[in-house]
C-alpha cells in the first residue's frame, strides 16, 4: 500500500496500579500517542462509551472489574468489539493470557513492558485497526453510493415514464387512424415507434421495481387470492404474443385449489413474466403450458413449461441475475432487458415462495414457483380442469 498509515493514536491504559499506568503512559506518549488512564474495567467501559479509542492496554488482575470481565463486556458490545486489546500481564501468568486471547484479546505483553516490543505490538495492532476502519468506511461509502444510485434511477424512471407513456398513447392514436389516414410506410414507422416506446415503458417499470426491491421500499399487499383470475389476467396480457407466434397455450388448474396469500398485482406480474418468456423464447408454433397443484406443506406450485430454445447448462446459474440474457435470447431478436426474472424471483420470495427451473437446450424449459396458501392446513386434491387455447389464450 503506497499511502502510509498515520499511527498517532488515542490509547486507553487500564491498570489498578498507578506506577504501572504511569510507566505505560510515558512510553506510549514518547511514541507520539495520546493516552487516557483508567483504574479498572468499569471505568474503562465508561470512558469507551464517551470517546473514541484506537487501542486498549489491559491489565488482568484488577478490583471492581478484572481483565476477563472487561474483555467479555467489550467483545459483546457491537460498538466496542472492533477496538484491539493488548493484555499486559506478569510473565508467570501464561494461563490468564491464553484465556484473554480466547476472549478476543489481540495480543499480549509481559510486565515490565519492554520498550521495543511495546512499540512493535502497538504499531501492529494500530495498523490492523486502521486497515479495518478503512474497510468499514469504504463499505459505508459504497453503500451510500449505491443508495444514491438507486434514488437517481428511481427518480429518472419515474420522470421518464409519463412522457414515454404519452408517446405510446399518441402512436396508438396515429395507428388507429383516429387522427387521419396513414399510408403503409407511415403505418410501419408509427408501429415501430409504438413498439419501441412500449419496450421503454416496460424497461422503466422494471427499473423502478428493481430499485424499490433493492432498497427494500417495495410494498406488497398480501391478501387471499384465487389463482384462476390472476392467471386469466396474465394470459390476456400475453395473448397478442401467443397469437403472433401461433403458440398453443393450455392452462390446467384444479377447480378447488386453495386460495394463495399474495399481492394480486404482483402475482399477475410473476405469471405474465413467465408466460411472456415462454412465448418469447419458443420458436413459432410452440407449446406453452401452465399448470398448478396443491403441495402438502400448505403451498401451491405453479409451473410454466415451453417447448422452446432452452437455457444452456453453462449459464443456468446466472439466469436470475439482473440484466443477464443468454446469447440465444440476444441474437433471437426478442425484446428484453434481462430484468424480468430477477424481479420475479424477488417478488416470489417476498411472498414466502421459491422459484426454480429445469431446462434442456432445444427441448424446452419449465419455470416453477410456490406460494403459501391462505390456510396452510387446507387440503385440496381436485380434479384438473384443462383449458386448452390455441393462440387466443382465453380461459
Ligand atoms: P428478458 O426476457 O427481458 O431478457 P428475463 O430476466 O425475463 O429478461 O430473462 C432473462 C434471460 O433468461 C432471457 O433473456 C433468456 O435468455 C432467459 N430465459 C428466460 N426465460 C426463458 C425461457 N422460458 N426459455 C429460454 N430462455 C429463457
């Protein structure tokens, strides 16, 4: 490390004998340190709560509160445990020193304290403490920067959402020809504008969800929900995609499936994301299936399967990372941001469930997730009602 650590420190010397305190005080001051004295552990703890110290030189045998008790209190206090302690004891007291090391003391010195050894041990402890302090400060700075970044992204996505939604609305009006007729070339251009703005609206939505999740500010309203209507809304949202790619979409949900405890809007978001991925990453004319079942442990499991491109084994571990997209997804031309699955996983977990997948490249993928039922004890083994739809996706 090129920058030299500044080693002038504030050191607390704890010893019941005045002569010992004075010897250490003199030696430490000669080394350029500031010294504060305490007669026993209790006084030391009081001082430690009033001001900052870089190092504690601790005697073991003292009245009121001895070295062992002092160490126990220090090391169980979050605000003090990082301050290094050098135990100063008699040469014939090895057992006590060993006990102090077990209790968390950083190092030890024998009385009478030898000047060169004192200097070396104090310096070594202070260097370690300063490095630790710098790491803590760097971590705090990184956390603050991350928080600021989150706030910025959230503000930008919020501010951009309205104008972009406006552009999407106007392009819809143009396309519907409610403003006037368009020739083919104009329609094609406006359609491109509308599709790109829709992509931007969804990207901004994902970004604001992601920052809210990262900062812990996303609020979920957990209520009893039937799975069926949530699936119906999700199917409606992906209807155009399924129709455009001529996929067959079938839904199979037992009629007496217990209600789940979930945030209705977020449940639809999870289902829409998984169905939309299944549609996007499956070649035209593929088969998409959504099934649900009750698990014994008071959970329901929902599975979305496709006959699509699959996820290569080498990247499966990264699939829930924010912004991650497989090469196939990027070259396949399907729009996407790589944020959907990361958000989906966090939403499932926040609602007390889990999400996982199995995939075989070239054969297909199944994403499954669980959610708790309203009453964990409720049993349901209903007959499956299968609703198959081709392209239309109606339930
Ligand atoms: P996006 O779809 O916007 O790229 P996601 O986070 O939803 O983002 O998905 C991340 C990546 O995971 C996708 O880009 C794709 O590479 C892969 N993926 C997701 N679902 C599937 C699926 N059903 N089949 C194959 N690959 C998938």
